[in-house]
């Protein structure tokens, strides 16, 4: 459906960067990027620490099959 939309080029990235700078301001931008980097690192470590196979969940409803 959106196959005609390609990767953004330099002009689009420049416009997007300018909009982000205008919305958040120059003072808040480093803290925002730092927090985003921490979130990405936490997500990656969470994926690495996940067990390869998830154990099956026991049915504790008490109903017999």
C-alpha cells in the first residue's frame, strides 16, 4: 500500500531535525537522546537475557479436561 514511500533522504532528515529542534528546544534535546539511548540498550539486554525457550504455563483453573 505504501510501496511508493522510500527511505528519507538528506532534505527530509534535515526538515525532521529542524522540527524536532523547534519542538523540544536545544536544552532538552541532549537529555532526550540520552534517555532514548538508555531505553534502546535496556531493550537489547532484555532480549539477550530472555531464555531461548519459554516454559509452558500450567493451567491452575481447577477444571478437569
